């Protein structure tokens, strides 16, 4: 299985839309990946994992034109 952080945007959006993957599932994968790489790339400023988790808990309305993905995903 491909690691979630290796999926393309198209693949992630398809999995969200088909409910194979939830935003919370995706979020739960990210902190470990972020902790592994952030000391090397130093790309985040004031990262608040709990705020991101709270946003991931909001029920998604994926794949509609009326509401884009949550901003924490980086997907639109």
C-alpha cells in the first residue's frame, strides 16, 4: 500500500469522495510524517496539530462545487 503522503492530489480527492479515506484518517497519518521531516526542511511556522485535528473532525462535503476541501489539506 502506498503511504498516504505519497498519494497524488487526484488520488486523495478520489479516496475522500468515495469515503475510502476520511480527512481524520489522513490527518492521523500526518503528524508522524511531519515530525520526521520538519527538523530537516523547517517549512512550518506555528504548526498547531490540535487545530488541524479539529478541522479534520468537521464532516466533509467532499467533491462538491459548493464547498472546497478544508484549508489544512492543501487541496482545493
